[in-house]
C-alpha cells in the first residue's frame, strides 16, 4: 500500500485529502498553524486540520515546511493541494516519488495563487484541475493528468472551487497508484501557453459600472465571490455586490434604479440586474430590500479617480 503525506490548508483541500485516502495510507497531514480570527483574536484551526483529526490522522503544523524533512523522507509520496507555503528544494525530493500538486486550473493556463478567480474573470468556457510533479518553479512541473469541466454561466469562484476540489480528489484517487508505480510519464508543460494567476487584492475587485461593460461586471461579481467581494461606492460608502444577472433593459450608466420588482444597474454598454448585495456594516440582503430601504431613490456609483 502507498504511504503518503498530505499538505493542505483551506476547505477546498478536504475533498482532495478524501481522494488520497482512497488510494493510500496517509501517514500524516501537514497544514498551516492555527491563526487568530475576529476581534477576539482566538486561534482557529485550518479546515484541513479539523478534517484530518476527524479521520484519526496525525497532524503537523510547522512554521517552516523544512522542519519536517525527516518525516517526509519516510513516505512514498507527498500530495499538496492549496497548502499556502513554498516547499524548499530538499523537501521536494525527500519522498520516494517526490511531491505531487493538485492545481485548480488546466495548466499551463493560470499558474499562480488565484487560478479559479482568473478563470472566471477571463470568461473561460472550461475550468479544471491538473496533477503535476512539483519542481521549484511556480506551478511549472510536468503534468501527470488533468480533468476539465464547463464553467457555469452564473457560477461563482466559491462554487467552482468546490466542484474542482471534488473533481481533483477523484482524479487523484484513480491516478496516484500509476504515478507512484511509474507507469504514467509526466508530460512537460508548454511554457509558451502559460498565463499568470496573480494573487487577488481588494482594489482589483472595485467595480465602476459607468466605465465597465455588462460582461465585465457580471464576471467580476462572480469571480470575487466569496473573496474579497466585488464592490462599488454609493453615497460615500462601500457596497459589496454578491449576485447580479445580465438582462436586456435600460438604465443610466453608473446608476442603480428601481424598475417594478427589479433593481437595474446601468453599465457602459447595457444593464445588469442587482440581485444580492451588502451595504457597509450590514448583512447580505436582496437588492430589492436595499432599494426599498432607500425609498426607491436612485443610487449613483462613484467612478474611480
């Protein structure tokens, strides 16, 4: 039986760990240290720690991955999914079959920290996962296998990530034995087709409907849901946009108006319907409830300076 280690941190790593458990004996799980959350600053364990402990697995939380070099040398393979820290060269070569990364894109497209966000922002028809042999580059290793799935027309990054995590776990479960046995040869990536999926910042999620086209607004709202949330400025305060729909109607560019039972937001080339949003300091609500709270007063979105 394959003896494996697993490296991961957020909730999307949990289905990948489940896939690994179908194909191997997991000797230990490596995740990030517990982190302070909220105003209290209480330490909260990563989702993968909770899942691993529930499965009776040993959990390691080193500050630096290099600290567990000796443990990694005792397994056949290490599998990584959304761990969040770089793996140093000596550690990469410690397991017998090295490190395998489950990346949430169809490599070489979208190498980097935010592949699912970039997939939706770009309007890609397909998303997917790739199983690669890790090297010291950023998602540059050769590919063992991949699996694709259509991106839903209304799908958010959170929803697509959840589906890709399950798809990745299934791909790992059926592919890992052949990888460790050496019966699958990893194919080099075509670097000429590579695109970068840089880390997403709050500033990038700003929406300026007077200047942005409907397609761009629609993709941005989906791509930045759940983090950091697409946002605009209305009446000097931040307004997060969680759900919109593309419709054929009219409204002044950069302005949200009440039209019967809909809230319409004028964009540079048309209109989107506001469905769910979140005013500063309040919970997520329907756009209709928000507009009724304004007594139907049109809302002007401020443009970037």
